[in-house]
C-alpha cells in the first residue's frame, strides 16, 4: 500500500464526505445530545484514519484503524436510532447505513493488507 498522504486514501475521502453529509442532514436537528454524539462519531472515523496514517508504525496505523472501525459501528447504531425516532428520513438512514457498511468493509480490508 503505497501512498504519500492520508488524503489520498479513498477510505479517508469517503469518511470525510460522510461526516459532511451527516452535518448537512442534521442541520435542523434540535436533539442536541444525539446530534453531538453522531457528529462526534462521524468526525472520529476520518480523524482516526488520518492520525493512524501519520504515525510512524504499521502497528499504530492498524490500532487507529480499529478505532475508526469502532466509530463507524457506533455511528451506524446512532443512524438506526435517529431513523426510528424520525430525526432522519428513511432514505437518508438507508444511504448513511449503506455507506457506513462500505466504510467498515474498506477499513477492515485496509487492516488486513497492513497485517500482511
């Protein structure tokens, strides 16, 4: 896996775009506790990918990728809850859930490639 910067990683690009999309979809949300938790989880995914990529060891990168994957699972749970209580529309919930599943798979595959 040769890259010069974490910005080149598709998984980082997509997770950053997911965070932006989430902020846009929650702009009018008045449930500040849920909104805060969801945006923190979303930002955590791309932030941990970036931080891990900038560490000087493969083991540290893998550790931060595991944290990012955990944040993706956390956010997926929050998206389900937000959909069930009407904070997110069914369409937005489905779109975010699908993207989060894809991101989790991408992170998992990156972890596997780094461990080889």
